[in-house]
C-alpha cells in the first residue's frame, strides 16, 4: 500500500483532522488507539549499526516484540513482559542476528508514547485509502521530543493519490514530507547526536532504461539528496548542510534541463522557477560561508598586524552570516518550499510529464537513454572544447561561461557515467573535476569582491577604513593567487581536451536539452 508520511506540529492536530479536504475524502468512523513502544539496543547501538531494530510494544496488558532487519519486519511475537525475550524467537538465523555481540546486553534506549487515529478515505480517482494521525513523545531518561505524523496511504499502484491530498493541505496546515523516522529521532536523542550533511548517492543508471525512466531516476535522486540535508541545515551551524542542498538543487535543475523539450512547458517552468527561488534564498548564506572560511581567514592568518581590521571584517561578516542563515531557514520552513517538495513528489509518482499530447519530441521519452546520453555528452563536450581551446584569450564573462559549461558537463557525466565502462569514464571525470574546482575558486574570488563591498557598507565609521584596507588585502591576495593559477588551468584544459571520448555517437540535429 503506497503511502506518504508527513510531519506536522502536534498542536495542529485538530486543525488537520478537521480540514475540509480531509473531511471531504473521509469515510466511516475514526478508529483510535494508544501506542507505547520501547526500543532496545546495546549502549553503543551495535544492533542498529548492523541494521537491526528491536522493540517491545505494550497494548493493554499484552506485550509483543518485533525484530526489523534493514527496514523489513523479520519477526513479531508475544512476550510475557516488557523486556526482550530473544530466546522466544524460533528462527535461529533471526535469533542470532538479534543477539548482541560482546558482553553488553540489550537495554531500553528510548520510548515512544502517543495516540494514533485512523480513518478510511476515498481519494481522487475513487482510489480507496486511509489516513493515520499520530501525535506523541519520544523520550529517553534525560530528553524528550514531541512529534506529529500523518500517513496517507492508498490501494493504487503508486503514492500519487496520497501525494495529491498532501500537497493540497500545505497552505492551511504546516506539514512537510517527513525527513526522518520516529526511530531516527529516538536514537538521536539516546546518543545525543545532531544531524549531519549527506552527499548525493552514486546509484547507477541501468543501460536498458528508457529516457523517461532515467529522468524520474535522476530527479528522485536529487530530491532525496535535498531532503536528506534539511535537518542539518535547520538544526546545526554546519555550512555543509546548505552546500549539499544547493548541490542537490543545481543537479536537479541540470537534470530537468536535459529533458526540457520533452516536458510540458508549464511543468518545466514551474519546477525550475521554484528551484531558482530556493537556491537564491540560500545563496547569500553559502557565499558568506565560503568567504569567511576559505577566502578571508587564510589571508588574516598572514597579516596579524592588521588584527583590528580583520576583526571588524569577521565580526560584521558573522552577523551577516547569521542573518542570511536565518533567512535560508525561514525559506526552507515556508509553505512555499513544502508545496514545491510535495508538487515534485506528486509529479514523480503520477508521471505528470505524460500529461501532454504525443508528439515527435515527447515520444523521445520512451526511447533508449543511451541515445540521449551520447548526444548530451557530445554536445556539452563540444561547448567546453570551443571555449577551452582559447582559455588565455577569454574575457572574464567568457571564463564564467566556461565554468558553467564545465559544470553542466560534469553533472551530465554524473548522471550518465554509469552507462559506460568505468575505466573509460574515470580519467575524463578526474580531469573535469579538477577544472571545475579551479574555475570555482576563480568565481569565489569574484564573489568575494561584492561581499567585501557589502560588509564595508554595513560598518561603522570607526571600522570602515580598516575594513577597506583588509578587504583590499584579501582580494589582492587571491587575485594574485589566481594569476599564478591560470597557467595550471590552461594546462589542465589542454590535458582534458585530449582525453579519449568514451561515448559512441555525436550530437544529433534534434534537441537534447537547453544550453
């Protein structure tokens, strides 16, 4: 039964349950039950690290223990008390895997106590379904955290009907796709850990896939990458959270751009427009993170006699950084962002790109992905080659465009590289990565000039002179470094452009995405 799981603030339960859309789809009476579950592991969570989840649930005076392996229930059976009874598990393999290794035994790590209300639904398209509202508290001996979850499930082939209902609730109720499970929350409390950033997955694309399947695969991968970094961005000061979210969104825009001419124009413009918006909301935060950590700090370390100027630059920069991070978090927590995520989820689930007339262009969605990948890689490589051969003569605007061309080629390679032999792709990818990093540094230096001007404009009269002086030192230092670096970039380009191409067909006359 496909389902969508959403988070909401527990104090909005009544508003959500009585929402007109929920009431319109609901059928029959509401069934309510209490939930009380204790989760067990060793003090160092050795079971969890082996993919095992052990819990005991209490219902009235009855107890039932459950063993889950890698997200799949492997055993469920009654126990006499609220303590684990591993010996009661008949299956030897399950019993052995659920038994802790070493002297540390199982102990209760956290508890989940709440209430679940369930109601049957008839969703759009007369698809039978159900909605569950769960509110409660996850607690350890020293910490507790309230939670609210709504699960919308249906009897169809996909979660599309559930996602459609969810996306229509966003404007009036603060809901969003669930970032983590109750178990994740409990273990985080029990081990006193904070969310960390997550890099995008490198799952391979199957060579036999159609263009349509490849597009859904790429966009879904980017969406998962984006959502996986929300918690780190919202709950920690780690700059890598926002960086990874921006990477996910840039990759998603690049993926959609590959298929632009095959998609309904209004759908493409909607999703790309929303991606531009949220990327822009996070841009100042990322720019300040890079400036303070990678541009200003290395220079300050070499000019200790200008402590006052660098201190003012750092102090005012940190204030601007905090303001920018707050604005980024507000955007991520907004109904607009939640609606975008649910819109995209619904689009993927229902294969919304099929909602168009069949044409020669849209029919390409059902062709083999290998033909598209050959054409895309060849087209983007030729653009890099055209500018790269005359790198030394390029004006700053042309070098910026070369950086963008290299980034687009790199994303295309990330998407399609698994369709080819690794030994052919790896040298090409290695040199491309070096070029992207080098030209990215050049862009960071250019952005730094704007940041210095911005921060100086926010300074007091007493700080302004010193900040202008150290700002000049920062920009001068890195501009000089880039001048020395240019010859290396040119050499790297020459090496890259003689790498053997591994795709088999040149770009054809038909469209293969936009510039």
